[in-house]
């Protein structure tokens, strides 16, 4: 998504500069657009994912409090979660008791709230990935500013951006395992 944003935002800015008749500034404007867009995407992504981290930490505190106040009720809650997943009452009780004995908080965070280490929110990683993908996408329209003009720089920018969008779509589809 960041690459698509970079492609479209940078191309739009560069086409606007071209339409204003400022062809000497197209490349510089594109670079400025990439820098501004990448920073904006990084900060926005960081704040969004950091908010998710804050929610996860708050959920952890709340669940720890619930376990301290009502461990039996929390054990029953975990038992019911396993029953809803198709496990018999007797087996669900046994699984819940063993998990409570081993790591009650971890069991509730994972099975009740869906928190896993592998899906833990990582704000800095998300910010860097967002900035890099925006920059990668934004670089494509710059090629249009450097390409020979076929009737105006805007047409070159549009053509190269279109190719970039196709490439980004193919990569996204392949990464997601969907049909192109």
C-alpha cells in the first residue's frame, strides 16, 4: 500500500508541476514529494501501531488484574473458550487447568485476546517499512521525469507510473498468494 501511495502521490505532484509549466522543477519536486510523503507515512504508521501497542499493554494489565481478583472465574472463562472451539468440557477443563498452572496470563492473552509474540505490534518496524515502501513507489515516477519526452513530461510520468502500478499489483498479488 505504501508503494502505491508513493507512486500516485509523487506522480500527481510531478504532473501538477508539469501542468504549471515548471519543467525544470519536476524532478526536484518529485524528490521533495517523496521525502515529505515517506516521513508522513512513517510518522502516521508509527503512531497507529504505537496505539495498538498501548492497547495490547492495557489489555495485559486488565487481564492480570482479573486473574488476581478472580482466578476461578478466569479459569472457567478459558474452559468455555476451548469448549466453543469444539473441545469436550472434560478436556477443556484439563487444558485450561494445565495452561493456568503453566502461564495463566499468557494463556488468556493468547486464547482470549488473540495476542501472540509473532503478531505483536512493532511501531518502529512498521514506520521504517512504510517509509521504504513509499520511497520505492515514489521512485518510479522520477524515471518519467528523466525519460525522453514523448509529448510532454506528464505523459512520460503517467506511462511509467502506470507500469509501476502494474508491477506493484503483481508483487502484491504474488506476496498475498492471490491470482494476478
